[in-house]
C-alpha cells in the first residue's frame, strides 16, 4: 500500500523535475518556449506527438469503450492511421510556411495567410474554448487514476492539485522542451504498463489473445462488430467519426503548433511514416478492456475497466506503477494544452487586438502569467465542477475540425481569400452548435461535427466562386 | 503535378479506401484470422501497412525531387 503511494508520487515528482531541467540551460524567449527553437529531430518529435496523442482518454477511454461498447472502440485504431497519412501531405508545406515567416501558433498561420486579424482572433478564441474542456478531461482523468491506483490513499482532488501544480511549474520554466523531455519518460512507462498488462491478462485468464476472442465469439459475438453493444454507433457513425477525427486531428491548436518545433520538413515527413506504429499498442489496451468484459462483467464505471482488472490480477505496487504511468500520461498533454492556451491568448488576442505594440518580451511575460491563471481556473473547475465540461469536449473536437478548410485551402489554393474561409467557419460552427445543443448528435446516423464540416466546405466553396466572379467583374470594369 | 507526386497521393488514398469506405463490406466476424475476428483483423492489417505506403510515397517524392534538380542543372 505505502509502496504504491511512494511509486506514484515519486514518478510524478521525477517527471516534473525532468521537465524543469529540460529548459534550465536555455535562455527563454517566445521562440524557445513555444516551438523549442525549431530544433527537434525525428525521435523527439515522435515522442512529443505520441505524448500528445496517447492521453488519458486512450488509456481509460479505449479500454472503457472496449468494455462497455465493444467494436466502436476500433475507431481509435483507424482515425490515427488516417490522421498520420494526411499529415504526410499537409504538414511539410505547413512547416515550411512556419519557418519562412517565423510562425509560432495556429492563429499565426491564419493571420499570415489570410491577412485578417478577425480570422486570427476568432481562430485563437475557438482554440482556447476547445482546449479548456480537453484540459479538464486530462485533470479529472488523472485524479480518477491516482485515487483508484493508490486504493483511496490519495484523494482525487489532492492528486489533481499536486500534479498539475508541478506540471505548470515545468511549463513555466521550460516551455515545450519540458513537455518533450517528460514525454520520453511517459512513453517508456506507458509502453511498459500497456505491454505487461495487454499481453498479460488475456494470457492469464484465457491462455492467449485468440482464445479470449473465441470466448467472446461464443458468448456475445455482436460485441465485436459495429455497432457493438450500443444502439447508435453503427458503421456509418464509425465512418463519419473517423473521417472527422482523422481530418480534425492536426487542427488541435497544440498539435498544430508542435509541428513548428521540428528541425526540418523532412523530420515531419519521416515522423508521419512511423506514427501509425504507435497505434498498435492501442490494440493491447483494447484487449485489456475486452478481457475485463468477460472477467469483471458487473463494473459500474466502464472507464475503470483497465485499473479494476489490474487490481484484481497484480500486486498493489504494480497497480501503483500503472497509476503513475497514467498520471504522467495526463501531465504531458495537459502541459502542452496550457502552454498553447496561454500563448494563443497573449500573442493572438492581446498582442493582436489589444496592444499591437507589445514587445516579444512582454508577450512572453504575459504568456507565463496567463499560464498560472489558466492553471488556477482549470484546477478550480476540475476539483469543484468535475462533470460540467464533458459536453463541451464534444463541442471542442467538432469546433477545431472546422479549421480544416482554412488550413488546407490556405496551403494549396492561392485563390481562396479570407471572406470565404470566414463564411465557411461561421456556418460550420453554427450548424455544430445547433445540432449539439438541440440534442441532434448523431444527425441521421452521422457525427454532428461531420455535418458541420460538410456545410463549412460547401459554404467556403460557394463563397470562393462568388468571390472570384466579383473580382472578375471588377477587373473587367477596370479594363473598360 | 509530377508523376511521382501523383503516385504518392494515390498511395495516401489507400488507407481512406480500406479503412473508411470499405467498412460496410468488412463488418463481419468470420473468417477468424490469426485468432482475430475478421473486422478487427482487417483494421489492424491496414493500419500496420500504412507506414509502408507512406514510406513508398516518401521515396517516390524524393526521387522526383532529385530528377528535377538534375534536370535543372543540365
């Protein structure tokens, strides 16, 4: 019991110290803080991006969905492969634009490409509103993991308070470099935990993967094809969801921003090639959820399937190790999320519209101050209103996906101008909000964000064609 | 667009065809392959093959870029 406690707290402290040390020898300016001086090679970029992707949702969610929903959890395996394939084609040109014009954030890109402050600020605000519930999810996930893994010895809100305070400390000192270093430790711990449990439990209870699947095929075969044990997550829901999440994945402000920290466009390309390999350990997480489905059929909270099965199978110190891995897994994405939320507010809202003459040093100071403020607010929300923001998270994902036309057209289609992108973005967001708030998600079996994206694309294309007709007439009028 | 770039894009389309548009056809349990129900086997197969396609696309584009720079120096 006490051993588990020491393991959990020890790893949280060691991870944070690693993060602080990461930036200790570097003079911090905005460039180093947000994009690590654009010096990261293939391995660090891979670990950093994997760190952002492999969140507490993957840990608790993928196994929890496998447990309570079944086959729909396979969507996680699919959308990653789609996102990385897309990234192979989109991110290298994005990196080149970022390098050439010294961009740090996603709104920087919109501001630069469309020469529109309105668009830049709008993208920044949507970004921040989408980040906050995502951050919240990491914190509540962390609290839950640590409380269960310490068998109640560490209460959830103390775990959240302690680990998030340390997280903001290393972001404050080291910026994204801190995140990258902590990612290394996190990935090793995570792979060890997932590997041991993922291969372990199917073998211990059934004598192997194949035999475990055989038992499910005999007892409840429908669990393993869409819609699994749900009523609405059929094959069309899966198709629209993987398309939306695959396209939208790199539209998250923090993932988008991390692209700029690579050393070259080649690094980004090579990273895209090896990223899909990181999807395979998720199979192990899913296998744990499915084993729990057979071994522990009466869990109240499906999200605890992974931890409950570990508790039943392994000694308590190992449960502590899994809890530590889970906690660090939450700290890594949480650190990039606060980092980018504060930079978006200071650089793309404050400097952009409130005080354009602010120097870079002022923006940097303000970013750090905002980091502390956002940390405080997120803590208050996570500890006192843990369930209020869950719905906003869905809105967040569907929201950032609406950036897709602006980014892709911006990179590959010179003719597109700010009016078209703005019109599409507002239309897409409007549709998403109406559908979700009126309880129409899924809409005709399709994911609401996907419907919004279709509307967004249609409006953007319509506006582009109107726009070019107008400019054609103007040119004609001038010529006459 | 050069030939290599076009081929690279086509390779990039494969995961979208196999992992999205083919799903209604593969939403089935049998045959069980390597102990996995067919749907899961199908998904894992194409996820695992994706790095190979991207690696091939990488070399196609690289070869293209080399040809171009050689052509320019002549």
